[in-house]
C-alpha cells in the first residue's frame, strides 16, 4: 500500500524523513493539502497536491490502496478526516504530537542525533523538578481533560496587562517584564523564572520563593544549588513520564528540549515568514555587540534544517540560569535596535527570535552540555 502525507509544513516533513529512513519499502507518492495557498509546490522533492485534484484522478480501488498519514496541527484533524472520507479515502492515520514525537525519536536515534531522554536507563534518584506552564488570559478552554503533572505550576503571562486572573502565580511579581508580553510571549515567564528562582545561582545569592494562595512555597528545596527548572505552555506540554523523571539526575542530564522540527530548505527561510529583514539585522547586530563569538556562528545555524521550537525547556538550575543570562541581554538590545522599537509594537517577534537564539545557543553548546530530547504534547 502506497502512502501519502496530508500536510506540507514541518510536521509533514518530519514524517517524510522518518518514514524514508525507518520504512524504506514504503513509497510516499505525494503530500496533500486542502488548498495551495501558503504551501510549497514540492517538499523534499515530492509534489504537494491539492486534495480535490488528486482525488478526482483516482479510482475507488486506487483510493482503497492508499494510506494517508495526517501530519498537521491536531486541532484541524477532525475536519481533515471528514474531508478525506467525503472524497472516498478510508485509510488514514493521525500523526498526533505523541506519535510524531515517538516517530522522530526513533529516527533521530537511528541517525545518532538528538538523543531521546527515553533511551537513557531509568535511575533511582527522583529529580526535584519545577516546570512553569505559561497561561494567558485569552487561552481557550481545553476540549478534553488533561491531568497536569504534579511538577507543573501554572503562571499567568502578561498579568501586568489585565486585571483578570487565570493562575495563582503571576509573571508580574518581583523583577519582571510582564508588560512586554505582546512581544516576548512566553518568554516573560522565563524571565520571571530567572529573576525569581535562578538569578542568585550564578552570583551566590539566594533566590526568593513565591507562595501560592494556600501559602505553599513554589520551587522551595533543601539544596538551593540543585534541581531542574523549566517552562512549557498551556497547550504544549513537555512529555515526561515517571521513568523520565528518574532518568534525569542519575544520567546527569543538563537540558531536556522538545525534538527539533525540520524545515526546508533551512530555518532562515522559515523565520522569514514571521520576521522582517530589519528584525534579522537587529538580531545579528545585537549578537555582534553582546555575544560576538556566537554571532559568527549564526549564519551556519540558520542554514541548517532543525529548529528548537516554542521556547520550551527543562534544565538544571544553574544551566538555565546561564542560558537566561546569555539570552535576555541580547533580546533587550534587539528591542532598542528594531524599527519600530520593541516598545512600539506587539507582534510577538521577540518570542520568535527566542526560538532562533535557543537553537543557536544549545547547538553551540551540544558538546559542553548533556542535552537530551523528548516529545511536546499538543493539547486541544
């Protein structure tokens, strides 16, 4: 049975690359999309076809001999399945975020790239973890119940910009940039984590602790120098099992990141969809001024295919502190160099730049840090 992939963006490309490597006997005939707009003519050298035109050229027997892998955001999969059925296709499989992550994990492991956390042996020491989940006042309710793991604490981002509250913990407490959420997105939460829990890690000072409404300390621990801190989103959760938690400390894991997503031809072309040439110039100038050694490596990073998405991370306390200390001065300088200035706009461009900078930083430090990867679960 031949295979077609529904979708023509990063998730679809990842499925194609993994299938070509893991299942070389399965022929992928094409990529399918509902409409041509905003989609390439080809992906990985394979044609991208509109579903209606593709379906009209097939007999029912041919449709019954085709398996379609749906590799799109999960919130549109119901609609896609209904359309496929209406065109007479009966064999399709959702590549959910969890399936995609498992597929990419096997692919990356076979290629000796991006080692999965799940590939490490299960240890005996339970890591002390504090992951903060960014919530925004305009987030829509989830359609299905999702039990939030005990190590996850919701924090409201952009809390300084409104009076409505959707979490007990706010990113406007203490030293913060909550009012910049329109540009920084979830990075206002990362800044708050840095200043609230991590800023003393590199200076020898003790970070303060925040209490929830019940008076319980969030992030308190016996040994201030240890533990793992991180950031996820309301709808994008770092996939961590109980065994994964036991893998961290005993395997001396420094950083856990979501599996990188591939882009064609490279991540620079992808980000041009969201950032102007002026924004790119501001970013490069800021790096040249503040991190000149790393600026020299940026062009090569932009020309490769893999991007660390969503500003989602889990890391040892001091490792995350070092990253934040590296990241935020660059972003602050970008705001000053941008036209219009960062404080004159609200288009999330700093958040997008954060993804590029995370890719730059952790790819440059891959031989210095024990970095492993896991799935990113998309909640609908």
